[in-house]
């Protein structure tokens, strides 16, 4: 896409890793560290920093969704309580 060409429709970004998505997945302290690392990285290292923090954020997302799952599955089903 040339600089003059503008996309008419916005891309679907719900599965893409962006700086914003990484920030949302991190705690406030880690978010600050991520942004500091990213903004202080030399140009040739920016993608390496982004990729490293993407892995951290992916782990954080997996843990937060895994933490939510046991609460729902730990409740007894109605048939278990009746027996």
C-alpha cells in the first residue's frame, strides 16, 4: 500500500498482537516496563523487544483465562449435590 492509498475498511485486529493488546494483558507495573523497554530499544532491536514482551503477554493471557476456568468448573453439578 502506498502512502497515498488509504484502506477503506479497518483490518480485523482482535487476534493480532499490538502494543495496546500487550499493555492490556500486563499488570500496570509490567506495562510500564514494556513501554520503557520498547521506547529505549535501538531501532534494530525494537522487534526483538516486541516479540519478547508478546510472549510474556501471551502467557499472562493464558494464565488469566486458566485462572477463571477452575472457578467455573470447581462448582458441583446439580447431579453431584443431589447424591
